[in-house]
């Protein structure tokens, strides 16, 4: 128990670093319960200044991580994107949803896709393939990341006292030790379920949708 408690104290003392790393990993495409970590981190903040710092660090990690799928779309090409789709457990439905987002909202789809992890990955890939110029991609991505971090960080901040009291009743260390792995396993199972139901995302098809359009800011045609 002391071993677990010491690790939890380390996480609490390095909260910004943990949140930054979580969103960096998740934004790059690896399944990770970053939203849960952000909410928990929000409950541990003690004031508005801490909350602002948490939001800034979260957004920074997310924006940097989003450059991985963006550069994959821009530099790796459709064939290598197939491997990326497999590694990130992306489903064909995620690609269809992303294309529909771009068709309806254009560049603003980058902001909206922030609230769906799987769709956001492919929004970055499509942007890298040529749909959105880098400055526009970066601008919308920063705004979306800040809004996302503010919403979930504030949610944790507002319920901080109640959450900490609940953790004390449940035995905080043991509860968190179970919740983290359970959330990660649940996320992996959810992505695998989407792949089994809708089929795996195909990098070649994604590249054909995005990279063959000459106008970098043209909205794609929604799937029928």
C-alpha cells in the first residue's frame, strides 16, 4: 500500500508532466485514457491559476501530438498510412465520419473532431494530405485543444472537493489503481469492437480521398 501511495504522490507532485505526456501519447494515435486523467487532474487543482496552467499544458501536449498523424498524412503517403491505421486501431467508420465532418464544416472540422479521439486522428491525417494548409490546421487545432482542455479540466475542478471525499471513502489509492487500467482496457476493447463492426481503416483509401484533391482548402465530398 505504501508503494502505491508513493506513486500516487509522485503523480500529484508532477501533475502537469503526467497530463502533458498523456495527451501527447493519445493525440499521436495510441489508445490512452487521457480524458479521465485530465478530469482527475482537475480535481487536484487548488485554484484558478493551477487550472489555467493545467489547460495550457493539456493543449500543448495535444497540439504537439496531433502533428504525428498530420505529418503521417503529409509525408508518409497512402501506403504507409495503412500501417498507421492498423497501429492506431482505426475503423472505417472513423474515416467516413471524418470525411463527413470536412464536407460539412471545412477547416472547423478540426476543432469539432477534438471531442472524438478516433475522428480527430484522421482529421489530422486528412489535413496533412492537403485539405488544410498548415497555418489553418495549427490555428483550429490550438483553439479546439484549448476548448477541450477547458471543458474537462473545469469539470474536474468544479467537483474537486466532492471527488476527493468520494476517493477517501472508496480508498483512493486502490480505487485509482483499478480505474486507470480498467479505462485503458475499455478503450482498447471499444476500438477493437468498432474495427470488427465497421472494418479496419484503409490508409490507401484515405489517401485517395484526401491527397488527390488539388485545392488544399476544398471541402471533400461527403460519402453516400
